[in-house]
């Protein structure tokens, strides 16, 4: 894990923490959008749309990837823990990675 021992590095620690927090909030938002969509489909208040759901899964997969990469840069090598903590669905785990195109 990076140590920000030198006082000149302290702003970097703050930036790293802020960026990590932002990535975590983004992951939560993307997962919540997917959960809301699935709940609406299950409640029959929305018609299933495979393309829409695939897009939500890709967005969540990208956010999951971004959060894990940022944590790994800080020496936190625990993607399985994050997947459990955020209740990341299997299809989102499979879609983990940067968006293409």
C-alpha cells in the first residue's frame, strides 16, 4: 500500500481518497440502476429489453473494473471482497472491464 510519508505527498493522498470514493459511488449508482431495472421487469412495470439490460450490465462492469483498478493501485488487492460487499452480480463480474467502442 502506498505510504504518503513525505508532507509534499499529502495532497496526493487526499486526491487518491477522493478519487476512490468517487469510483465507489459510481459503482453503487450503476449497480442500483441495474437492480432497479430488474425489479421493474420482475414487477411487470417495465417490459424486458435485452439491449437495455446489456447496456446496464456493461456500465456496471466498467464501474466495477474502474473501482477495482483504483483500489489495486493503492495496494488493496481484494476484488472478491468488493464483489461481495457491493453484491456484484455474476453477469457484471463477467462484463468487468473498460467499455469498448
